[in-house]
């Protein structure tokens, strides 16, 4: 489904759009749709990257706790065997 909208652009932006559509041999609508989709993809990828960084930090903290706990328990385990 396609929805028709009207937008207003500054002259310099419109000039850039016209140059880009001429280079790509596509319509303005197609170009603007591509640019919006690319921006949506960029936003999702940025959010995913931030999530992966947060998850990695959470895993690092867990590993620190696990190593600390293992350091306390391991000598006792070795003595009992």
C-alpha cells in the first residue's frame, strides 16, 4: 500500500534530492523511502550495539563474581580430594 503525502524542503535539500535521484535514476518518492528505511535500520543497529555492550558488561560482572566465588571454594575442594 502506498500513501501520498506532501512535504516541504529547503531549497538546498531539494537540490540535493534532485541530484541524488538523477544519479540513481529513481523517483523522489523512492529515494526518500530508501533514506527513511536506511535511517530506521541505522537506529535499530545502534540500539542492538548498545544492548550487546550492556550485555557484555553484565557478563563481565558475573564472571568477576564467579571467579571470586570459585577462588574461595577451589582450595577447599582440592583439600577434600
